[in-house]
């Protein structure tokens, strides 16, 4: 490929499109890790689940409830999928994760890893591993718009815009509001926040629900771009964990910025040397681990 | 119910507490009347902090009875205990580094009506007002201690548990804290003060509990203090 402004910019934009997925997913992981001290290995599976809620809501739910004409549309799915997955997440936190807080972090990691395998296993059993198309992309998001230097698919632009809004909205709530101050304080010293009269256990449940809700939201956004498959989360989560390692656990802005940046780096690598694009993130991960083990935005403890 | 019982703010009987496997408190009995100021004295490791933490439900396990204005709290979740009107100022001060001074001040929810307003607090602690935009742990030790006190005065708590508030502070700040405690007492707050600095605590307190090996060794009322100094010094190892 010849390196021109056009090709660079188009790959950067496509890279940004991947980057927003990394950003939303690593943001959810960072929020969860902050308060629960758990590396949520189920994140990829719940992202996949979000996509399936959208897909099945569109194709299967209607006939299932005896209303063959009912199709859960895309906009509704963007709300419903995070709610369904968030509720499932809260149930998981209440019944399982909660029992593990008093033990080493490793147990939470193992439990969520097990859950991820179970969810993925069940879906692999019932659905096509090579994926099913999600055809509910709204009319208005079809086609392309001109960005001046290139024509860019409308849908992908929408994904970038809404994802950035969700990421920075979350950042704003956590860093700039009263609600966020409870979350930050609870991350630092949950016992003292309890002693002040805040229902920290409830806060933890809601935070986990929100974190996995973000994953489901990303899953719905992904559905029209990539095909919906039981392994979509497993593939995505490996890269996202590399992003988290590079950014450093626990920093909200760090998770967002690192996610976006690495997406762009990946896109840029496609122009310069395409075969390296799928490994460049892991290369960066190794370098960061060697030079700054706590991650770019992580606090050295 | 007799008058004396009705005025009881806090009553602890037969309190045992554990951190994991370590059994720290072995049957603590104490009572604090409304508007009273009592101290918990003792050597390092005697169990004074543990008594305060047990009241807040912050130890691993506790048994016995702790009532706040007659409500039993031994089986209560920590966040509910605070809403009975308790304010806790921990030994390590517990200022949050990821929160600004003002966010630290506003963090504890109001648990009872009648707390101080933010304006009143800033009037009382002008330094905090000046530095309200800084991050909490950027404050000096003395300012952090003022912040740790100020934030529980906002909540309307009437029973204050204060753990070594003078530790490591300059004499002028200790004097300022002494004046503050005196003011609070005059306003009718009930206060449990854990102190190493006996000279700070003695003129403020109505009664002193001496803690030894996780139990009450002796209770000394203000008037008997002069005659008990020798025994007290032996307890405290000074
Ligand atoms: N988290 C904990 N886990 C296990 N043991 C603890 C814990 N905290 C305190 N202890 C032990 O409990 C005993 C009482 O400690 P506590 O902090 O109540 O003492 P204290 O009277 O406040 O003394 P000081 O604050 O002067 O050190 C000590 O022997 C201490 O080692
Ligand atoms: Mg102590």
C-alpha cells in the first residue's frame, strides 16, 4: 500500500473505530477493578452476551413470545442489552463474587474466568461459531459521509461518537460528581466510607452492574459491524487485557486514552507494515511491562 | 426506666472482638451518658482503637452488646450504625487522596438533622476554605486532622469517636483542637476520646477508662484523678 495522507487517515479512523471498543471495555474493567479489586475475566463473555441480546431480541424473541411481528429494534437494544446484562452481572456479584472479597484477588479472577468459559461454552453449543449477521442496523445509519479527506461509513462514525460520549460521560460522573466521590472514596477505603453511613455493598453491586452493562453496550455497537458469534468476546478480551496492562489498572482516564491510542496505533501499523498490526499492541505491552510495570497511567505502589 | 438509664448514649457490655483468628477484646463493659466526654487510656496495643472500631462494626467479628440510645447494634451493618448518629474520626485520619478537600468534607452523608452547615464549618476552619480545591492529602497533618474532624461535624452526628486526634501535631494545633473539643462539649456532643496525650485529655474529660489487654482495667472519674495519678502512671507505663 502506498503511504498517502488519505490511506493514513482512513486507517487511523478505522483504528479509532477499534479503539473506542478497547476504551469502553477497558473502562468497564477499570471501574470494576477499582471498587471490587477483581479482574473481571467475564468481561468478554458479557460483551458477547450484549450482542446476542440484540440479535435474539431482533430475530427470536417475537416468535418465542407468540408475537412473530415483534422485533427489538437497534435503539431499544442499546438500552435493553446493558440492562439485561447489568442485571445478570448484579446477580453474579450478589450470589458469587461477594463471597470472595475476603480472599485473594486470584479467586475472583478464577471465578470470572470460569463464568466466561461457561457462558461462551453454552453459546458455542447453540450458535454458529463463524457468526450470524445482525440486520437491524437502522436505515439512518446506512451509507457514508464525507470527512473531507475520505468517505467514512456513517455507522462507524456513530459508533465513535456515541462511544466517546459514553466514555467521557462516565469519566465525568466518576471524577466530577458527588456520586463519583463515593466511588473514588470507596475505591480507596471502603471500610471508612461504610463507617460514614454509605451502603458500600450496594454501591459495589451497582458498580459491577454498570461495568458489565458497558460491555454489553459495546457488544450491541459491535453487532452490525462484526458478525455476532460466541467467540467474539474471547477474541476481543485478549487485546483489551493488553490495553489494560499498558494503561495500568485503576485509572479511568488512563483506560480511555490508552484504548483510543492503541486502536489508532493498530490502524497506523496497518499502513506501515500490515502483518504487524495484530501484534503491535502486544509488543507495546511487553515494552511497557519492562520499562514501567505499573502501566502508563498506573500508580506505582 | 430511671432517669440515669434514659440518658445513656452508649452502653457496651461483655464486648468481645476478633481480627481474623486473633481475639483482641475480652469482655469490655463501659457506658457513656449523653453529653459526657470520656477517654480511653492505655498503652500501645491495649485495644483502644479496637473498641472504637467495634462500635462502628469495623472489626472482623464482635460479640456481646453495644447499644446506642437503646438500639442494639451488634448485628447491624456498619453503614446503618452510622445513621444512629455516630461520627468516626479514625486514627490514620482517613483523608481520601483522590478527593478534593471540599469533596472530603461533603462525603459523609447527613445522618441526623442539626449538623453544622458548610459555611459554619468554613468559618470555624478558615484554612479548609482556603484550600478547598486542593486534593485531600496535599494538606498538612494538622489541616488533615481538622478536615477529619470537620467532616463529621457536618453530618449531625451527636456521638463522636475520636482516635488520637493530637498525634504528631504541633503544640499550637493541639491547643486549637483542645478549644474545639471544649466547644463541642459545651454544645452537648457526646465524645469518646482515645488519647496518648494525657495532659490534653485530662482537663477535658469527665471520666477516664483505663484499657489493658483488651478489657477495662479501671474507671476513674475527674474528681478522683489527682489521687489516682500514681496508679494511672503505672498503667500507662510512664
Ligand atoms: N487488623 C488487625 N489484625 C490483627 N490484629 C490487630 C489488627 N489491628 C490491631 N490488632 C491488634 O490488636 C491489639 C489492639 O490494637 P489497637 O489498635 O486496638 O491498640 P490501641 O490501644 O489503639 O494502641 P495504639 O493505637 O496505641 O497502637 C494489638 O495487639 C494489635 O496488634
Ligand atoms: Mg490505636
